[in-house]
C-alpha cells in the first residue's frame, strides 16, 4: 500500500492566487489538522522550515518548524513527524540533540527532510550570508554526517570545511536506531550527496514517467555508493483536488490557477528559479501551487485519484505528501473517501 501523508499548512495556505484559504497560520489550527490526519490514518506529516512565508509573501506570518514539531509530538499518537531542516539556520550537534529529544517525545516517530536551501533573501535576513549551489550541498553533507554519528556513536570528533566538533557526547540516543533522513534535489551535486549520505529521496511533483526515471537513477546511485537500494524509500509532493464529480474538481483547478500577477507569493519565484538547478522548467502556473504539486494530476473523484496513485505505486513510489485547501476539510474528505480505497494499492 502506498503511504499517504500531508504537508502542515504553517503558512496559512498553499495557493498563490487565492487571498484567503480559510487556514489560519496558528498553532491551534495546525494542531487540529495534525490530529485530524492522525485520526484518519495518514502516515506522515511534513512540517516545512521557512522563516519567511513564500506562499502569502515575506511579510505574512508563518510558524517555526521545529518548535511546532516538538509540540505536535506530544499531542499526536501514530502519525510520523517529518521536520524540514535547513543547515544554514542551524548547527549540527545541537540539531542532533534536538532531534533525539523530539524522537523521545514522539515515541520514535520523528524524521528529517534535509533541505539545502534556495531562498537567498531569507538566508541573508536570518543568518547574514549565502553560499553558492554546490557549496550548500557540501555543507549539507558535513551537517548530516555529524548528526548521524552523534545518534550512533559514544563520542564524535569532526573537522570539516563548514563544521567542527570535538569529543562531543550526546545522550540519550534517539528511540530509533537512527532517525531517518529524507532529502530532495535534482542537480548532479544534490543527487550525489543524497545517495551517499541520506536514507531516502523526496521529489517535487512529476508525471509517473518522470518519477520512474528519478527512482531508477537514485537506486543506481545508491547501489554505486555501496548501499542497498531496496532500503531507500521514495516520496513525492502533490496537490490534490478531490470532489464528488470530475466537473467539480476541474472547476476548482481552474479557480486556483487563474494567475494573480500582483500576489506577493510570487516575490520568491526568481530566487527559487535562480538558486536551484532544476531538472525541469517551472512556469508561473506551476508556481501558483507549491512544490510543482499540480504535475501529478491528482484532480478528480476519489476513484480517479486512487487510480492515479496506483500508477505511482506501480513505478515504485512509496510515499505521497499531499497539500490541499482548505486543509482541515480536505484532510477529512481524503481520509474518508480516498484512504480506504488505497488498501489494495501495492507498491511495485
């Protein structure tokens, strides 16, 4: 069965053309969404890490990732919590300690999505510097190596180009043998780093053929790095529109992709395109929904969405992380109308 998770709407929405999605960027609202997803049987919650709001515009409010994740760990029961992590904002030894603590609070349900960063304006605001593309991935490699060693070794010394720790002790270790680390990236530097240093691979939305090619490429790289490719899990971001009829779903798609060129959420578009080595072009219609979420075409009735997810399972996709709007109502709808239909969907 393909696993279905959600993105937490810490920005108050996902749509750059819709001014008010009826999702308050508050902890109370996000806790309600998280608990609804937990009760409905979703597998995972991905909590983004951006200190600025790249959906509604930099001056709009958004929640901080790791404090939110820690709080959710105490008020959910079964769902896994995947916190994004941007090395430019954090130090690896302290982050390893925080991760182990959240793993204990959650009873071993914590995961990480390592993000090497793309938003230059945000990074300069919060830490005052910016690295070029390949240097960001080299920094990520050192960061995750220190963290993984601290979760498994009694004492860690490391002297690299970006980080240095000496005789560092960390107790208690995580509940899990090692906290799973997902990461995404389409560039040569990014994929090489992920294959050699991370556990699992996350992708932006794409067609089944595109996702199949990316999975095949990463499995090859993983094997060449000396690891078992069968142990690597593959996830994808997607925006879903589930309605009772196909016409209703298409009408909603038309509504959310009518581009508002004055929307402040498009201010981050140039930074995203300029500072990412993209493996496919992104236009403004793509960018009207976060993370190329429209490309998987999860738009239609519950049966149509289930059939589409089967196509992704058939090419080896293990996990789909959904965005939808308004989040609470749609999480409940998908939990009621789609998740029960997926019990017969097996991953290739």
